[in-house]
C-alpha cells in the first residue's frame, strides 16, 4: 500500500475532522481490474500471515468496522476474509445490548469477545456504538444506569470527552499487551446509501437485508455524520488510528481494507516458532521411527 494513499485515508491523531474532509467516491485513479487484482494478492498474503500469526501465538488482531447502514460492512468482511482459516478467525456483530450487558459497564461485552492470542477478531460495529448511536439518541444512555445520569440533560460535553478518553485508554492497553487494533470507518455518501436501499427493495435476493428501521434511521444522517466526525477527531491515535475508507465503490473499498490489514500484519515481523534442540531431536527420532515402520 503506497504511503501517499494511506496518508489520504488516515485520520491523523490530534486533528479536528469532519467526515466531509474525506471523499466517499475516491478511487486513487485505480481501475476496477487493478483493485480486484490488489484484493486477490492481499488475500493470498493474508492467508500466509494468518498461518504465522496462529503458529507464533503471541499477537492478536482486532479489526473494527464502523459505518452507516448499507455502507458494505458485511460484504467487505466476506470478500476480504475469504480464504482465511476459520479456526483462527472470529466475527462478532454487536446489536442492542441485552439486559445482562446493561447490568455491566459498556466495555464488558467487548472484553468478552476479544480475540485470543494467535487469532484475528472482527467486530461488525463495536464499542464505538457507545459514542455514535448513543450520541444521536442520548435517551438510550438512561438504560445503562450510569452514576450521575438521571436525565438527558445530564449528558454534556464532559461526558463524551470522558468516554473518548476511556476508549483510547482501553485500546492503548490492548496494543501494549499484544493486540493490533485496526479501525475502519467505511465512508459512504448519502446518495449511494439511498441507491443501495432501493436495490434491496427491487432485488429479491437482497430483500432480506431490507429494514424499515434503517431507512428511518437515515433521517438522522447529519447527526450521525457529526458523531462520526467527533469519533475521528477524538479517538484516532498513534496506537490505533482510524482509516477512513471510501465506500461508494465496493471494489476499491475491499481492496484497500485488505491491503491495510496485510501491511499492519507484515509490520509485526511474524515467523514460525523456532524449535528447541529437544524438539529438533524429537523430529529426527520421529522420522527415524516412521522410516523403520515402512513396508
């Protein structure tokens, strides 16, 4: 992945951002064929890197996807992670919190689903819903039984700044203990979102994806864009930066996501574990015994 491309797609830590700073139709002048070739090559590399990640059993990879409805989270996960050994990969989709989850702090259900060492974990939505959906609909926070919060009027800017800090501290802890945090905001335009909603209505094979709630939620477009802008501004850090991926062209989105994942995994310098002298001796003995038993 070219550094110039990554620079265009990375929310630099310490800067104030608006989602409008990023072009959802950007393709870096790639052709669709170039994007598809890049995706195929990245998938091949990722398969090899995952094998070493699993064998070394020291690091884990946490991939986070956040986006507006119909931006392409499910399809990107499906196309980018195809070919990955399912033994070493797990996907979690976070919906509305359950009664049990609401009786814990908002990061509790995240901790429960973190990837084990040697594995890749994918979050389809994540703890960032707690500064996105709840910021658009602050009344949802009243269900969390928060200390000092008895009405929506108690939720001020200090509250949100505290949550951003908590999330940053959480991700720093994960990074320092061996988890690589890779965060993607799939940035789709309002026009393209509506076009995809229409496709779901007219294509029988996609009807099952349609949700009237999604369409109604799109009425809060401006509020969501403001919440995502604040997310990029306050939670893109040196240890866990946000990659803002243009989502209007699915082929480009998938190619870039795959390329970034490969680059971040390659930076770990992954390799197969070196065998001890005893293990090497055991291998030789096993080979000898197998040879002796040959008919």
